[in-house]
C-alpha cells in the first residue's frame, strides 16, 4: 500500500515543525510549504531524515502551483495564521480567502482529507477582525469540502512558542506587568506535542468529527498564567490591572511596531474566554487525550529566563536532589 503523502502549509511555525518530526518519524512523506526557503529551509531540513521531506517555496498565493501541490497529496494540512495584519497579510487574505481556496481545490482534486487550524473561543468575539476572519474561513471550508476537519486549539505553548517565551522575556525585564480585564480571561493551554499527536491521530482516521476543540487538561486564567511564569523564572513583579481606556491607548502605540506586543484587535479578543464553547466536541470527548501539565512543561525550558540560566540556583539544586 502506497504511503500517504501529506502537504503542510505553515510548516515552519511551532506546530508545523513538531508535526513534521512526528509524521516523518512514522514514515509519512511530507511536502512542507514555506514563504522563504532560504530563511526557513535550513530549519525544516533538520526535522526529518532524507527522503521523507520535500520543501517547496510559495511566496504568494499562486493558484496553479497550489493546485499542483494538492493534486499530488492525500492529505492537506493548513497551519497558516497571523496575529496582526501587515501589508498584504490581512486577516481576510490569510484566514478566510486562503482556506476558501484550499477547500475548493481539495474538493476538486478529491483528496482524502483537509485539516485546517482555526482558533478556540472566537464564536462570540464579533468585535474582533481576527475572530471574524477565522469564523468566515471555517464556514467556507465546511461549505466547500465535507471531508474537512477543523481543529480549534486554545493557547499552544512550548519552548518554540511566541506566547510563554515572550511573556517570560517581558517579565524578566519589566518591573511591572499590566493585567488586561483584571487577568480574568480563561484559557485551556495545550502543549504543542499533544496537539501534534491529535493531528497525527486524525490523519490515521481515529475520528471523523468535522470540528474539534483542542484543549489541555487545565483551565487557567491569564493572571494565573502570569503567576506561573513568574514562579518558573523565579521573579517577583507588580501585577497592575490596566483600565480599558489606557490599555487601548497603549495598544494603538504598540501597533506602530513591526511586531506589536498587543493590538487593539487582540485586546478586543482578550475579553472572551478561550475555553470550550460546548458547541463542538473536545479532544477529550473523542478519546484524544492531552495530559501535559502547564507547570511541568514550563519547568523544562523556563530556566533559560532565570538569573544564571541553566546554572541558576533553583535549577542546580533540583538537579542535585
């Protein structure tokens, strides 16, 4: 039996890199698509043994090239997403139009499955352009291709993320950390290895559910996340609830930066809990467990942000014991 060939868009991101290792280790041939092969190619090449991974550059949405790529695959996985808009990378282009195109081509080429990465907790966030673009993308996919699977994770974290690592950097440098909405927004963080395993099991046909909310084993508030990060890096900081008017004003200033710390749109999204909606089944409902605990996983890489790094007093005593 010919092994499945898997096409992955967004392969150089946190989820993509972990997924490539998982797939190629299990003898799947993967075609990884990246926007800049010179910048990302050397990273991707280290994720697989020779012969299991092909890297393709796609700097813009070339219809003919995308169609040819989909024609040669059994399963297409779309992991592309952005947190803020920049030039041509708009929410509509990335989260709505591109999934619409992929799902139409998947239907045309009659591939086995399309797996699309969306987001948890966006159903009620009607004042967020990010959330609306994601929801529109989901609806386009469901309308175009009935063999699609939409996965909706909460925060995905690991040493390769842009969430815990960025916050630990800020907490390491700043004496004060603002809390938006008093830090009450709830999340269900899932480790990238657990999410990769869920995607792997979907590929293997462990479930035919069309929409899956992917969560970790805990529900944690934003304030609790910050406190856990502070404990991990062995720091004490002032946590100050920031009035909404001031928060929006600072967010508008941050938007000028090439990589803004937070935008007004992200601030709007942060009003809504990032936990299961009850509208769809979760990975736990389907027997796809994700049991890695937030604190335990943070300990595995958080020492990089402590004074002394890997030779920090806390890390040294732990190893000695």
